[in-house]
């Protein structure tokens, strides 16, 4: 059985882009169906993909 989960990905260290220590304020939030072991349930995602989302947060985004 899968459950909808909210996953936050924060910007990791990216020295070439000017983020030597990463940036906790630059985040992607993903809402997706996950199995208990943390894997994405691809079949559920395909069946209801319009309900799932990815949102980008950035201090300089408009």
C-alpha cells in the first residue's frame, strides 16, 4: 500500500554555482505516493499524476 508523502530536497553543496555550503532556502517540495520502504509508487503516480506536484522555493524567485 502506498501513502502520499511530502518530500523536501534542499540545495546541496554546489561550489561551481556559488553555493559552497549548499542553501537551505532553495528547496524543491515533491508530493508523491511512496511505498513503506520510501520508493515512489510509479503506477499510482501514473494513474493520478495531476494530483501530485513539485514546487520550487527560492528567495529570488518571482
